[in-house]
C-alpha cells in the first residue's frame, strides 16, 4: 500500500449496561516477534481483522483451518472458540475493529454472514485502514455515547460492505474520490433535513444521476439508503440515551411520521424501536442532539 500504516494506535470504548468484553474497539497492531496470538478464545464481541503485512494461521472449534496472508480479512465470530497464530519473522501488521455481538446476530439473520466463511481475500484496499483510522480519530476527539454509536455504525457499514461486494473501486470512482467523500459527508451532516438529495448534493461538479451511480459503485449503497442508514444510527443512540417518545425521535430525524420511521428502523435493525429500547433501561434524559 502507498501509505505506511505501521502506526501502533488503538481505542477501546465500553457501552452503558454492557460488560467490557462487549466494547467497541479499533486500532493498528504490529505483532512482529509474536507467535502465539489468540489461544482457544471465545470472543464476546464481533471483530474483523485486516492483514496488512505478514502470514499466520487460524483454527476454530467448527473445524475450520486457514492460512492467513497480507490482503486477507478474517472475522472473530462470537459464536465459537478460535485460535490464531503469527509466523515468526513475517512482521505481521493488522488493523482491526470490533462491535457488539448483536451485530453478528443481525448480519447472520439476514444471510450476510455464513458460519463457514471466516476469511475473505480482498487484496490491497486502502479504504479499510483509512476508515478505521477515521474511527480512531473520531473516538479520540469525543468521548460521548453518540460518538461511540456513530463510529460503531460506520464499522458495521464497512463490514456489511465487505460481506456484500468486492471492495475494488472502479477507475471512475477513484478519479472522483474527493467528490464522493464530500457527498458522503454532506449526507451525514444534513441527514435529518427534508431537502431532496439532489439539492443536498448540488455544487459538487457532477450531475446527481452520475454522482448517485458512482456513490453506489464505490460504497455499495445508494445516497438515499446511506441517508437512511445515518438516520437509523442516530435513532439507536437516541433510543438508548434519551427518554424521547418514538414520535419525538421521528421528528428529530426528519421523518414525516412515526410509522415511516418505525418501518425503516425495523427493516434495518430487525426489531421495532420500542423493542430495541427495552434491551436496557433508558438513561435519564440528556439529549445528545443539536435541535
């Protein structure tokens, strides 16, 4: 890869009401000189590891045995015990991200995770370490429940992207990388506004139809679906950290009514908003939202 990712940096964050093993984490680790990595461990979180350099191996209690090399991305699933090792002298370097184990259940329930598919060889893709580094920077800059949830959803989006399509970016998408990143940032900032996406993305130097096609081919999701994703991630944070009613949350997120919000939420998360909230007792009202 063009950039040197040997930066030795990581962040771990817990969630209210969850054991530390269910933490959000991300980072870069140089394991040069390490041979024994993970030994017969049952993760209580759902983690992905992208091998930037080096070779090693993976084995689990499902009988899966794999050789690992640079360009491999493998998962540490919470539904099994597994071990991994690093070959001496291979100068292993990895970047990783972990999210709560519930996401493994959600992605498996919709058919994106196959129990026998632990490893994906995707080659060199700078998008992965770049997005993990961005998550590190966001977590280091702000230690709030909302930031933690936002970063977690970004990692879930990345995992979903890996599971659903090849990460190779078309030449046209690469040529318009800055415009696409600007479009993505605009959508995130203005996700709760009711303005048409054509208006939100105006002025980036591309027609909306061209931008929409490039956005989908690069990120594996349309601009409209990405706006819904951002709204839903904000909804999860509001449901867990405030006592707002479902209607109030729908209003804050730019929905015309609570029914539309609840329908989209259930489609994305798998449960209705009130069931999601019942997973834990809501915290006192400390609205982490700029109305």
